[in-house]
């Protein structure tokens, strides 16, 4: 709950929040064909979820990744989340890497607000029951 109207205090409380609260802030929009999840709008992103990048350089194979802008082929594919960084609100996706100057592959972080979750990781049954249970 917001204690202050001042933006600086809100940013400070978000930055100094405990890790278990920061983890819940790594949320993204859900766009699923599953009828059970029709009432769910956003979900906390976890490792194993499939996401589609909709904003930033990774969205359309932008200049940073050596692709053409507005590329239709790259904008439709979804990638699997391999790591979630709760401190910085960033996701690391499978196959989204850049080559460094010493020819090493390095993962590129993507902000959680720039992705749409297309498929949930269904290995945790409790997560699915909590998402699909009646909230009224």
C-alpha cells in the first residue's frame, strides 16, 4: 500500500523493499488461449514461462541484435524465461544473447513490463489452482 503521495518516496520504498515483495512486482500481462485463465489479467513471471517481447530492441530483432526492424518473423516467436532477476525487475530469455568483444555469449536482460506471457509453466499445480480459483 502506498504510504506517501511523493514520487521520490515511492521510488525509494520500491528500491529498498524486501526481496519477497520485489519478486511479486515482476509481473507481466497474460495472453493465453486457456479458457480457465480468461479472468486473469497479469501474472508473476517465473522461470519456465513462455513470453513474447513486445517493446524494446528484442521485440522486432532490432539493431542491437543484428536483425531488421519491424521484422515479422521475429516478432511472433515466444521465448522461454531462463532466469528472473527480482532486484532489477529483469528477465533473461532463452536465445536472447549478444556477443561481447572477447567473443563470449552474454544474456540480454529484458524488463518485465516489455513482455507478454503467452504460456505458463505448468509444473506447479498450486500456481494453476490459485490462478483459476473463484475470486468472488
